[in-house]
C-alpha cells in the first residue's frame, strides 16, 4: 500500500467542520489508514466512517473507543463533541458543489430528479424516500474490458405522506 | 390497478420542458399506463423511460416506434425533436429542489458529498464517477416488519483524471 | 357571514400552481365557503383542505366526491390530476417569503431553528421531526384582555438517524 | 443520565454568535446539564433557554443570577452583553437551512405557507401572527405503537393590519 | 392640472399584481385623477390609496363604493378580490429595488438599519416597530431657498419581545 | 437608569465595521451612556450619533473632541479614521436583513415601495428623495391606551431627474 | 447610409419594457433612423433619446410631438404613458449584465469603484455624485493610427452628505 | 490643507486586498498625502494611482521608486508583489455595491446600459468599448450657482466583434 | 445521413432568443441540414454559424443571402433584425449552466481559470485574451484505440492593460 | 529575464487554497522561475504545473521530487497533501469570475455555450466533452501586424451518453 493516496482534509475546509475533524484526519494520515481499513475495524460502512470524520454522523461509544485505539489518539482529544454532542450537518461544502466528483452526484439529482420522483410515486404512492433512515455503500466493479465502474447504493425507508389526518390526537 | 395513481405533468412545469413532454404524459395518463409497464414494453429501465418523458434522455428510433404504438400517438406528433434532436438538459426543476422527494436526494449530496468523494478517491484514485456513462434503477424492498424501503442504484463509469499529460496529441 | 372575506387566488400566483387550484378557488368563492366549512364537510383539518387547494396535498376519492358536491363542480373538471396524479410541491411562493404573514413563520425558523434543534436533540436523540408524516392545525384563542392569539400545532413523527448500520440488507 | 448526549456548540458556528454563547455552552457541557433541567431551574421553557444560549433572546437579571449559579460561572464572564445589551438576531445559521432537522421546519413553511395564510386570514381577517409577541414549546408524545412524535406549539398574538387609518396621530 | 403627470402601471409589472390593479390604474388615468384627490375623496392617506391600487392593502366596502363612483367603474369589475379576498403582499417589485426612488429608501435601511435598531432598543427595550399596525404619510416642505423636501413619517406600534413567558396558557 | 440596557456591539459583527466602532461602543458601555445622552451632549440627533458609532457617518472635529471627553477615550485611539477618513458604508449587516427590527423597515420598502413612488411622483414629478441630503429622527409616542408607538421621520431633499439636458456644459 | 445597422429591440426583451418601447423602436427601424439623427431633431443627446426609447427617461410634450412627426406615429399610440406617466426604471436587463458591451461598463465599476470613490472623496469631501441630476454623452475619437476610441462623459452634481444636522426643521 | 480628509483603508476591507494595499495606505495617511499630490509626483492620473493602491493596477519600476521615496517606505516592504506580480482584480467590494457613491455608478450602468449600447452600436458597429485598453479621469466643475459637479471621463478603445472569420490561422 | 440527428431549438428556450432563431432552426430541421454543411456553404466556421442561429453573432448581407437560399426561406422573414440590428448577447442559457455539455466548459473555467491567468500573464504580461476579437473551432480526433476526442481551439487577441497612461487624449 | 514579472499568490486568496500553494508560490518567486521553465523541467504543460500550484491537480512522486529540487524546498514542507492526498477542486475563485482575464473565458461559455453544444452534438452525437480526461495548452502567436494572439487548445475525450441501457449488470 506504499502508493495508496489518502483522503485528507484541505486546510481551506477546516473552518467549516467541527474541530475533531482535523484531529481525526491528521491521525488517519499519520497512521496511513484508508477508510476501508477503518470501516472494517469498526464494523461500519466506509461512507459511514467518512461521514463521522466530516462531522456529518454520530459515533457510538464503541466507535469512539475503537477509533482512539486505531488512530492512537487520546480519547479526550476528539470525543467530547463527537460522543456527547449532536452533528450540525450540511455545511462541509458549497452548494451547488464546485468539486467535480461531488458535482456529478448533484447533476444526477438535477437531471433525473423528476424521473426518480415519477418512478417512486408510481411504485410507492405519495411520499418520500428518507435521507435519515438511510444506508449507503460504494462498491467497485470491473467490466469485461477491464474498466472500473462505481456502484453507489442508496437505501432509504419510504415514508408515505400522512399529512392532515382527520383526528389530531 | 383501479387505484393506481400516475405521475402526470403539472401545468406549471410544462413551459420548462420540450413540447413533446406534454404529449407523452397526456397520452400516458389517457392510457392509464405506469412507467413500469412502459419500461417493460420498451425493454428499458423505468428511470430511463421517465427521463425520456421529461426531456432528459435520448430515445432511439425503436423506442419511438414502441411509444407511438403503446400510447396510440401519431409518431409525427412527438417524434421530431425526440428522435431527431438532442436533449437540452437540466431545466426541469429549480435547484435547490423544492419538491420534498427530490430535496431528500439533494440533501444526501449536501451532507455526504465529501464522504462519497473520500471513499471513491481512496478506492479509485483521483477522478470522478461519470453521470453520463451511467445507469440507474429504483427497486422496492420490504423489511421484516413489512415496511417499504427504496433502493436506488447509481452506477457510473470511473474516469481517472488525466489532465495534463506530457504530450498533447 | 355577510362580511366574511375569503382566501382567494391572486391572479399573479396562478401560473405557479396546478390548474385545478384555480377551479377550486373560483368555485369556493362563488359558493362563499370558508376553509373551515369545507374542512368540516370533509372531516379534514382546515390546513389540510387549504393545502389540497394549493396543490400541496393529495386528495382521496372520497375528498374529491365531497368537493365536487360541495362546490357544485363537475368532478372531471378538477379531479384528473388531483385524484390520479401526485403533487409537485414547494413552488407556490418565493423563499424567503415576501408575504408578511408567511415571513413571520419563516422568521421563527430563522431565529429559533437552532434552539428547536437543541431541544429536540436532547429530548429525542439524533434525528429529525418529519414534515411528511405530519399533522398540523390552527386554532384561535382569546386572552383575558380580549386579544386574539393564533395557536399553531405542528406534530411530526420523530425519525432517529439510522444512517450507516453495519449490515446493508 | 450517563448516556445523555447534550447540545453543544460546533466550533464552526461560534463566530456567528455573541461571545457569551460559547461560555454558556461550555459550562453547560462541563456540568452535564440538559436544557430541560436548566429550563426547570429557571422556570422558563426549554426553547426560551436554548434561544438565550444561541443569542436570540434576552435574559432577565434573575435568569442571569440563576444561570451563574447553575453553571458555576462568574457572572461577569457572560452577563455584560446578555444582561445589559440587546440581541442581534437571525445570524446563527444559513437560510435556506442546511441542517436536516431545521430544514424540515423550513419545508413546512415552504409547502404550507399559503395554506396557513389562507386559514388564518379567514379565521382572523387581514393581518399576521406575531413572531415577537410569541411563545413556543416542544413536547414529546408516544403513540400506541410506541413511536415518538414531536409536538411543537407556536402561539403568537394576532395583529390586524391597521395600515392607513384616516387620522394620523 | 393640465400638466399633471400621473402614476400609471407599467405593462411590464402587470403580471406581478392582482388583476384589479390594472383596472383601477386604467380608470384613474382615464379620469385624470391623482392619488391626492382620490385619497381626499376616500378620507384615507395617499399612500394607503396607492397601496390599495398596488394590491398591498385591504379596502373596506365603503372604499370600494367610493372608488366605483369616483372612477366610474362597475363595482363588480374590480371588487371581487379587493373587497372579499386578502392581499398577497410583497411581490410588486424586485428586492433589492432597481427603481432609483425605491432604492433610496432601501439604502436608508441598509446604511442606517443598525443605527435605528440601537436607538429604538435604548428607547423602547427589546422588540420591534410594527410594519402591520402601522401608518405612514408623505408630505412636501419647501425650505428657505425654495428647494423641495420630502418628509416621510413612519409610525408603527412598538411590540416588546415577549417570547418565552413562564406559563404557556 | 439602573435598569437601562444599552446597545452594544455583538462580537460577530465587529469584523464588518471599522475598528473605531468597537472602541466607541466599549467606552459607551463602560460609561453606561445611551445614545440619547451622547446625542444631547453633541447637539446631534440620536440616529446620527449611532450612525457614527456604526461607521456610517462622518464626525466633525468638534464631535470627536466631545466624544473623547464624554467617553474618556484618548482621541488618538479612535479619531484617525473617523476624523480624517471617509466612511465605507453599507456593510454593517446582510440584506435582506435577518434582524427582526431591521427587517420590519425593509418590509415597509418591499410592500409600500411602489406606493411611495407613486405618491412622490405625483407630488414632486420625476426624481428621487435623497438618502444623502437627508435627516432622520426617532420619537416615542404613547396613545390613549398607554401603548407605545415609534415615529420615524425621514426627510430628504427632492432631486428632480435632470438627465439629458440639451446642452452638455 | 445604406449599410447603417440600427439598434432594434430584441423580442426577448420586450416584456421587460413599457409597451411604447416596441412602438418607438419599430417605427425607428421602419424609418431607418439612427439615434443620432433623432437626437439632432429633438435637440437632445443621443443617450437621452435612447433612454427614452428604453423607458428609462421622461419625455417632454415637445419631445413627444417631434417624435410623432419624425417617426410618423399617431401620438396617441405611444404617448399615454410616456407623456403622462413616470418611468419605472432599472428593469431593462439583468445585473450583472450578460451583454458583453454593457458588462465592460459594469467591470469598470467593479474594478475601479473604490478608486473613483477615493479620488472623489478627497476632491469633494464626503458625499456622492448624483445619477439623477446627471448628463452623459458618447463621442468617437480616432487616434493617430486610425483606431477608434469611445469617450463617455458622465457628469453628475456633487451632493455632500448632510445627514443628521442638529436641527430638524 | 489642515482640514483635508484622506481616503484611508477601512479595516474591514483589508482582507480582500493584497497586503501591500495596507502598507501604501498607512504610509499615505502618515504623510498626509492626497491621491492628487501623489499622482502629480508620479505623472499619472489620480484614478490610476488609487487603483494601484487598491491592487487593481500594475505599477512600473519607476512608479515604485517614486512611491518609496514619496511615502518614505522601504521599497522591499511593498514592492515584491506590486512590481513583480500581476493584479488579481475585482474583489475589492461586493457587487451590487453597497457603498452609496459606488452604487450611483452601478445605477448608471443598470439604467442606461442599453442606451449606451444602442448609441455605441450605431456609432461604431458591433463590438465593445474596452475596459482594458482604457483611460479615465475625474474632474471638478463649478456651475454658475457655485454648485460642484463631478465629470468622469471614460475612454476605451473600440474593438469590433471579429468572431468567426473564415480562415482560422 | 439518414441517422443524422440535428441540433434543434427546444421550445422552452425560444422566449430567450430573438425571433429569427426559431425561423432559422425550423428551416434547418426541415431541410435536414447540419451546421457543418451550412458552414461549408457560407465559408464560415461551424461555431460561427451556430452562434448566428442562437442570436449571438452578426451576419453579413452575404451570409443572409446564402442562408435564405440554402434554407429556402424568404429573406424578409428573418433578416430584419439579423441583418440590420445588433445582437443582444448572453441570455441564451442560465449561468451556471445546467446542460451537462455546457457545464463541462464552465467547469474548466472554474477549475483552471487561475492557472490560465498565471500562464498567460507570464507569457504576455498584464492584460486579457479578447473574447471579442476572437475565433474558435471544434474538431474531432480519433486516438489509436478508436476513441473520439473533441479539440476546441480558442484564439483571441491579446490586449495589454493600458489603463491610466499619463496623457489622456 | 530581469524584467520578467511572475504569477504570485495574492494574500487575499491564500485561505481558499491548500497550504502547500503558498509554499510553492513563495519558493517560485524567490527562485524567479516562470511556469514555463518549471513545466519544461517537469516535462509537463505549463497549465498543468500552474494547476498543481493552485491545488487543482495531482502531482506524481516524480513531479514532487523535481519540484523540491527545482524550488529548493524540503520535500516534507509541501508534499504531504500534494503527494499523498487528493485535490479538493473548484474553490480558488468566485463564479462568475471577477478577474477580467478569467471573466473573458467565462463569457465565451456564456455566449457560445449553446453553439458549442450544437456543433458537438451534430459531430459526435448525444454526450459531453470530458473536463476530466482532458488536456489543455496555451500558445502565443504573432500576426502579420506584430500583434500577439493567445491560442488555447482544449482537448477532451468524448463520452457518449449511455444512460439507461437495458441490462443493468
């Protein structure tokens, strides 16, 4: 894994994230760990672990213990807010995204948003796919020509719109 | 399928779409067809068919023939631009989306964009997942408690950033 | 009820709403009905009925029957999209709102958003109050001095953030 | 209360709030106090107390005394602006909100704003519900299935539009 | 009054106003009436009358009768929404204003907003000046050099911030 | 005046103002002075003095001398830019304003801007009310019921639009 | 002048201008007149005449008479609003401008705005150059190499900031 | 020149300019120099010199020598980027401008942009007035009544649109 | 060329373009002509011809004659504004672009804008590459693997920044 | 090369770039190196090297070694993120660009975006030109009159839109 590049935290983004983000990323870089290896140690998906690092997800006490040991970080140096507070989400990057990789995901929503809505409405009725009661994973495929494909799975609970029932409690 | 509601085209969105969109949606409503049934007739995924209806995707000559027959529409009434032109994408709805279902997809990009980027970068290197050489599907799952889950699969080719090679041409 | 003013549809907003909105509002005005009386006939809350009129909520077949009879409207003149389609929400007015009454609600979110979040997080954990699985009502109170107070109740299901469970499917 | 997570102040939001916010939140965290317990000590609603912490509300001299004692904070370390100044409201977070929980409240205004206006106008006449002469509370309900519901009550004085009376002064 | 120019309605703004606005302005132009003369007939301030014409204020039954007679307009041609509905305010022009005269008023808020707040807070405490329970008038002064001055009086009720009282009803 | 709260400078706004703003506000707080008392010492209106504190207005040499003595501040600690430079106006707060009190003033411009324009045009011809050659004051009234009213007077010179005279110079 | 191209009105801008704009431009095109020749007939500067055509300036009765005769237009077909109303300025094009020629003027303000301010402040004191009491002209120069130069002269009255005099009337 | 106020650099703008801006302005203030006197020493126009100070223009080696001597500044303290780098223009202030003086210039572009375009097009053909190959000056006039007028001259080379000639290279 | 798809004009973009755009595109579609074949008939580059169709470029009298004959269009049906007027550029599509193909060009400017500037500045000095005195072409290459590459050449005249010479005129 | 000006990093942009940008630019300035000379040493195009300096492109281990030696910089002082991390692109400057040189590139996209799309679609079919699998170079030409021209070549792989194939894996 000598050549393995690692996701690090650009200095110019640090002020938009909770302070433990920098501690976690610095330790990850120092240890030379990928999110895949951390995820495997924590028994969590990679995106989940990355989301914890970016301050977008809650960590359990067990996650924190494992991270402290894996990253060789004193627990108190990063766990106060991560373990005892609540994430303040959505401020990591600008919207529309300027990063090309993230923009491509945004473009999928921009171009196919109504198509997704139409298909889901006909399949499930009126409602939404939850982005809260939600799982996701990223996988790699290689096709017959040897080309790499990214496969992202988004899995969210369906919530039927129940607004305005007759009796309010 | 008496109770089946169908995705229709809100009048207030018509002026943002190519004119064939209205023809296609009106015929679909008149025939009482779901995207699922049209997709199955065309041998295409549902999201693909919905994207054609919303003017976001190209239809082949074969698609057009099948649509004309399925929707009982004179081919010339909708095929000129659909068959012989090119889509002018991305203008169906406002961004950020105001429709709750579409907003939830946008929120996933907003909150987890950097996490997706970090995981993809470590897995594939520097580059992007294509939104052009790209497939997608929507599936329904039911969990043990009988609750419905939406599973969206996004599958795009990985393109490594090759900017600035030594020899140009 | 000679002096009763009625909520009508400003011509300048019509193009942002589905076409049945205008039919419903015009009939309501012609009949001189308040949302309160319609709601009582339909056995639905007033806000629910108003939301149907503004194209923000789904009506059931029973709602449509009652509306047709109450408003003396041929069912087919408004029911196609309302009964058989899905709402395309969120486009009725600009955000930030420019209407003073609606702006006051927006201001509550702007000023007390974080306070609501802090209190809900401590009471319920990490998650959100649903705006989909959701009820609301508007009531009138009169205090000892005879002054009127508006009491809005927002009641949404709590969804705990479950992102990133260990096992995906 | 060993497992009780507490609302804390994300470092990246500190510069948008008055300086006493950080002092109050840090002391609250150190003491392990919820807003519920502080509110109960102060005889104020939880949202009111959280709003004081976020710099959106005024505290009385009595509030300040109780906070100093409860949080074990020297009064002069936080009271100068809180007790003797006036809040400069509305700058805690971006609008539209990016935090999912706060966004859901914003979405309610976006989708049902006109419905609320229509119902209030018919019930009260032309005017607004005050967001200044205003109370609010957050309560928890559990339904028959054991699911949790959030109930937010917004209670504001009704002000009839009196613009342009005949005699000025 | 041969040379008197009159405020008319620019065609390009018509679609942003209720339809009665055009009827009223056209009749006013045809009759050659100023807002001053209409205001004097109605016993209302000029700004109040102009606000009615622009769809920003409610007219009473008496106002409507007088307007019909003064403008020689069949009552039913403009009174339905004006008399029986509620204004949908705030959409007449863009913000920031592009019209130089309106921009100057905006600039006063932009430059002196905090100064007004500081002075009002010290004079009245924490709260706001109402823009709802509100009067205004425009007067003309001529100074010693014969130069004209505009004097605008804004008079609004003071509402003390009462958020978060101890007992909620 | 034991209970008198004073307008202070929120830390989060300091970086948008000239550095002397903070010095002046800190000294004002330390001395426990209202803008009313400073204005009376300087023989200037309260809003004028507040505007000087917020960096929106020029102070004369005499103003500076009086401020230094009144606030017990060494003149050189705040006078360099205030006395010898020119204000860089308009950056104190965001537009649209998020502060409720300032927003109400903005709302008056948003809702009644065209009404003000129509009335001024008919009264004065084509032109603008100056926001530069301009005075303003804030007064307190108490009505028969004991309720407080704010009366703001805006007084600006009228400038007729003289664009495009026949002879240039 | 066979080859003389003329400024015409793009169809896509018509809806943002008063209706007389189209009448005037169409007649100008039909007559093959430049703004220079019209300006010379009216005894007005070219920019002034163009501004009248774009609805940004007032025309006098004499201007209207001359325009009617020059353009062979029945006076009543365009004079109602132009002669008897007041311009509603500033909505002709988007800001920032997208037209390259207009953008260059905007860029001058963007890049040299502070430099202009600094020089004017030192030359005139605190205040503004009026855009209302204002003349302008466009001239053509040819340099020694035969290259063409545009010379725009902007001439506005200086208004010293007089805010906050001691005595308010 | 005892009373001469000088353009200085507001602290709140410093972070948007190159670091030499602050050095130059501080030295200018210390020396009590106007842009007029510096411009006269450098043999450059005042606006040119102000633009150099604001980081919007390039200085020659000779300019730098003269500035160093005039301002009594060690050359190396400000010349590195000014003499050896390239300006990064356009970020000094927000657009639309909030400073009243700069806004008036912006308003001229907003209101008369199309009029300028029409006149230039008819006079010069299709193309633009360069903002790069460009001179400008600010002069003071006094009219018969003793009132001051600002005269700004903008002089730019005309570039005909030559896009798309037949032969490329 | 049976399968050749042609660039057509989406109905939803028509209102943002001059009216001759629709005439030209419709005739082009009816004739089944590509821009390549029209460009070859006109002796102009393809992008130039497309720009004429989209109202972004001027056509010569000769271009118009050839277009009329090639497209079998009566000259008067499209030539009035195209031949005798001036383009009003820049309003064809939204910025940032939502069309994926156009967005990729925008992304190049977003990501490499500063890199282009740095390289051009070092190569040419302080100034700009003209977008007015400018040519462009699009070519197709096929690499050894048979993959297609787009090669866009942008060729603009370099204009050195000459702002602020000593002598004006 | 005594007079050679060099692209440097404006202090006001530093906080938007990764920290190694400043180190690289400072060393480049200290060594007096152009991007041309560095590019030639690295065997990379100039724009590629500038993009690395601005944090928009990845450097190889070999690039880093050469840069360290060329710039006389300890490798560890800049290589951690550059060599082992991934760029976080697109945040160097605002969009729309305010720098005149970069704006001209943006203007080309704004004005000719649809023309490029039309030509590419007809030449290549439905799809995009990649901005990821992409090369670019900047060259200088001198025409017969001795005038300098910039020639930018953009070369990107064509990706046909393959969305929605029949079989998903």
